[in-house]
C-alpha cells in the first residue's frame, strides 16, 4: 500500500477517534455553562415545550424582565 494513502487513512482515523469525544465534551461544557448562567439569573432549569411555545407566541410575559 502506498505510504501516502496509509498516512491519509491513519489521519482520518485519528481525527475521528480524538474529535468525537472532544466534540461531546464541548457540548457538555457549553450546556453546563448555560445552566450556570440560568441559575445565576434565577431562571428555572427547564421549561416545558408548551410554555416555550406560548412565550414565543407572545401569550405570556417572560419571568425576568
């Protein structure tokens, strides 16, 4: 097998092996940062989909204005 092709294959495998968990860690880190910010602002941790839809439709006012 050509060494260049082998190097390309190994590079792709390395990117997948390292990049996959790194991407998940980034998503988890960002989610925790948002949760911390919401906690500081006194917002509830979660809202129901119905409550979010009503808020977006303008039927209810946001809690912290």
